[in-house]
C-alpha cells in the first residue's frame, strides 16, 4: 500500500519574507469498513497500513475476541462498492476489510454495529451509553506482578519518537508502542491519524503473533491518555499505560478500578503516576 502519505501543494507565508509555493507531505486519512463474516461492523477513519492488525485489535477492544486463535483470517474486498467518493474512485481502494473468526467464535453482537463513521479522534463514537463502553476484560491486569525501573520508563518516549518514520515526514500522526517492562525492548510500534487506531494496531500485532495477554509490558503513547486507551490496554491484558501528556479524569478512574498503572506527563526525567505506583521502582537519591 502506497497511500500512507500524500503530496499536496501549499502556500507558505513568513512575515518579512513573503509567500512561497511548494509541495507538502501529508498523512493520508481514509475510511476503513470492517466486516465480520461479510456483515458490516464499523467504519473508522485511519491511515492505511496494518489494516489487519487494526481490525484484530479493534475486535479485542470490543470483547469479540481475546486470543490469537480466535482470529482466523482477513481479506481486503474488491469489486463494486469498495471505492466511493471519499476514496475518489469506484475501484477497489483496499478500504473494506472482511474478517473471518475461528469456528465456534460468536459473531459480534448487533449492539456493536456503528451507525455512522467513527472519527480519527474518537474510537468510542456511536456507543449507546457509557455502560456499553465498560466491556468486561478476559484478563485481570491487577494481578500482573510486573515491575519497571523508573530509569527504564523515562527512555520510552524518546525511543517512540525515534521510530516515528511517517511522523518525521508529515508531523501529523499519533504513535503507540509496546515495550518489555524488564528489558526495555521495543516490541512493536505503529502510527496512525487516530490515537485509538495506533493502539488497536499494536494490540492487533499481538493477536496475529498469539501474544495475548500482554503481561509484563508497557504501552507508550505519544499523546494524552484517554478513557478509551485505558480500556484498550485492559482488554489486551496490558498492565501499564504511559503517556507523554495528560490523562482524563475518567481514564484515571478506570485505571484505578482495573488495577492498571497509569503514567502521565512522562517527559525528560519526570512523570506523574496516577494509579498503581507500586509497580515503578524508584532509585534512592545519592546520599540518602
């Protein structure tokens, strides 16, 4: 797929210099319709690429699947109706993905079906109520005995930023990465115009590699920590979520209730820990 970025003309204005015209590189945003067994489930706006991971992670977030062996396959659909005005063509644009679940796995409930597009900033739009969002996870992250050194944790934002190749070209993508809490190894990183999509792609990677639950890992995100990101972490069995920006109040409430360690404002050598700070090992200052 070659549509991760696009070139568009732009007029650049600088005071005291004037204006110049040049091409600019933009992050592509296109709709993806996810179907399960041929039945439409949701349309989300995303950056093309890692679509199968996105669909697999989305199904984990929604409680449809919780293990890698429950996801059988996925294929981009072709033919009439798979293009459209937003895609700018009537031909297949790889914007419809049909997922096949393993035998015996129930199809998604009709209650999950969105009646309108989710946007790149809201992965929960279309939910009927907050009760419907509070999906019960197959995993109890509160029982994960993971520990991480604070000195290891503060390196994650820099490692995340260093691997954001598409952001370097566009300046317009969110990123999510999964790290091993003990070794600090970067396991996977994904970028997308939607922060929730980036997380779903990371979780989907784990589904396709049969690594759920993601015990002993830290999910690092490039922006803020919202309720939906905490929910996605809990659903995947991730015990720790770290963000370079602020969490929302509802994110903190869900983290506390779930036993997830939530870190915000992870910048430089400092951080705020909003729940389960006991999992972070802090060295004593010299001379203490």
